[in-house]
C-alpha cells in the first residue's frame, strides 16, 4: 500500500524515495480509473449491468501506455525511482490474473518483462509467503522467521 511505502521512506529506506510529480500522477491514474476497470473486469459479478470486456479494453489502454514508458529505462519513471513501479505492479498482476492466456498474448514485451521481474523478485516472493491459517492452538507463528 502507499501508506506502507510512505512509512518505509520515513524509516530511511535505501530502496525507496518519494515519488516525483510524474509518478504521483501515474499512481493516481492507476488507483482511480484503472482500478475501476480492473475491479469490473476481474469481478463482473460484483457489478451488475457491467461488461467486463469493455473494462478489459479500457484497462488495456492504460497498460499499453505503461508498456510504452518501459521501453526507455525499464522503469515507469524516467529517473532512478522505483516508487511507481512498486506501487503499480501488483495491480497489473491482478489484471493478468483475470485472464492470463489473453494477457500473455498481448504485444507488450517490455511490460511482460517488467512484470515478471517484479513477480520473481526476492522481496515480492518473501512478502507473498503463505503462513499457516491461524488457529487457537497455542502455537506461535513468527512472521518473517522463515527464509526462502
């Protein structure tokens, strides 16, 4: 979440710096219009009278724009910042999950490479690690204790 990322910056993260105005605008578009399309595409049963394919098409326009941005530096920002990349890639991952076969067939080579790099990163794998479902057993689960 953006709050977690802001906290990490406040804690002196060496990997994150505050987003530029350009990155902030991109994140706003992601969190607004694109997220609306993503929800209606991925969960059409939650939105009566919606056409998921119209929302897929609309969301794909945003993804095409991201793919174009990635051609120059492999990042969404023109500078060295990765803030926008980290903030946006989970949403693109969710968009892909709705129909992986369709998504993977799209002519977005830079975006596919970018998404794969984030999805296979050590940080993402660690944060997505599954823990046992909590049950009142008296056993303690220590988060972050297991390493992969």
